C-alpha cells in the first residue's frame, strides 16, 4: 500500500493517489479508504476514480475537499499504516493467527479447509485470534462425528459476572427454547444471542451461536476453573442424564460437577419422600446460599465410600470433613435452614452403601442408589424400617424398605 499526496495551491482539496494490491481491492475497501482520508483531512466531501489494469496494483484517485481554515496536522506515514490495516482482510489475519497458533503445516491445512466458511457477520463480531478456537472446534467435531459441543469463555470488556457461551451445532442450530431454560437453571440470565451459519464445503450447515450470559452472583468468575463443569452440566441436561432444576446452580459457587449435583438431588428427593414441609425449590435456594457446605457434604460422602481411599486415610479425612460440616451447619440463618441442612448432613451420615462409584463402560451409572440406616435419620416417621434403599434417576425414583 502506498499513498501519494498533493494539496491544492488554493487549499481547497487534497489529491490522493492510493495504490493497493489488485486482488485486495473491493468496493468496501474503497469506501473505508474514503472514510479514513476524509477523517484525516477534515474533509467535507470526496470524489473518487479507480483504475484497475493488468498491473498487480489497483490505483484509487481520491479528491478530498476541505473547508476554509487552518491546515490539519497530518502524518503520511501514519495514514499509510492505517491504510495498510484496512487492506489486510479478516481472512489474512485469521491465516496469520492460525499459523502462529498451530504451526506452519497444520495451520495452513486448517485455514484451507475452514478459513473461507465464516460469514461477514461473524467476522464483524469475532477477532481472528478468537476464531482460531472456533476452527479447532469445527475440525474436532467433524472428525469425531459429534453433532453438538459447547464452550464457556471469557471475553474482553465484560462486566463482573458476565460470561460468553458458544453452542456449536452441525446441521441445525439449538432451539432457544431448549438452551435458555438449561442456562437459566444454572444461575445465568441470557442477555443476547448471536447466531452465525457457516457453510461447509460439503454443503452442510454449521451453526455457531454465541450467548452473552450474566451470572446471578454478579461477581467476577474464574472462567477457566468453572468452564469444564459448566459445559458438562449443560450437555448432560440436554442428553437427559441430569435433571434441569435449580440444583444446577451449585455448579459455579459450590465447585461441583453435574454428577455430584445429581448426588445431592438424590438426597433431596429422598428428603421430600420423608414428608418434610419444604419444597424442592426452597431446598435448592438454601443449598445455593450455603454453597461451601454443599461442597463439604459431597466431599464427606465421597470420602466415606470411595473404594480407592485406604482405611487409615478415610478415618483421618472423615474427622476433618465432619468438623467442617459442623461449622457449616452452625451458619444456618433460621430454623428452616437448619432443618434442611441437617437433613442433608444426616442423610449422608446415615448412608451405609451406594453404587455411586460403579460405572458402565467407564461411564457413571444413570441411577444412584443409597442404603440408609433409618435410626440415624431424624425425619423418618414411625414405625421405622430396619434398612431403607432409595434409588434415583432422571426417569424414576423409588424406595425399598426392609
């Protein structure tokens, strides 16, 4: 890119010859050049003529008419740098970022496959450096045959509590009526959604839906720490492996996985069957308000029954976690909270056996069963059975008394 400049003797206009690579020249580029020069010279109007020949350069002749008055301070070198930035396209920057991120060979291969699929709206909203991760997600999904994946990330210039959440879909986008309830039950309000349809070489559509979320805490969130748990919970609810209720709000403040939240949901369902006068929604609010205690309760359960923990370590760690649970119970703000939190702590303490750690082909079982000693449960009405086995899954829940 090169600029040659001459000012009219009578200071009525600037005559500008701008040379740009012919293959980069478009009407959009011309308009951007006109706007840049008008702003640089304080112009009031422009006249433009373009010459495109067999030369490698396109010549743009722009007359920038200026009002009477003092000559503006200009730097031809600075204007040339700004013009060069205009001419370098979004795709050029994406290619450079991909070569930098993935190396010469892989970066060039990925750019040839996906560098041309992004629509103009996506390019306007997304920096080339950010689009590198989108390219990787697209390539991984197509290679592995995955129809949908998600990504929770943090972006610049976001307020505390704000998050960005992307849903990648092959073929059809996710319906807002399916996505919004899941995200909202995880404690995040959805403010905006920007959908972008990319057209693959095969003719198939690939959708990128970018959601702007705001977490109910309103505080700064360590996205790197919570992203995996958040993403896994969202996909588990979509797959039907987890219920979509307010207990999923524990994912962020309590630092729990969706499977650990399912464990607390199992105890919540059991407490409801005992006939306590509290709704599940109220119990959800209490657990979220005491998120640290919820984390400690899950830790106590796992220490009690994790088969990989030795007996001596189990005794030592149980004493420490039980003291932590007692301190958490003492922070109940009223009688109702105390009764609810005590019911969860009592249920875990009364548990004798569980299938929580069993897996099917490396995946956790869809149902959780817990064997309890009713004598240790304060909420169990008389007559008490000797043992109680409670089974929970998103499809069914039931109790076996002995």
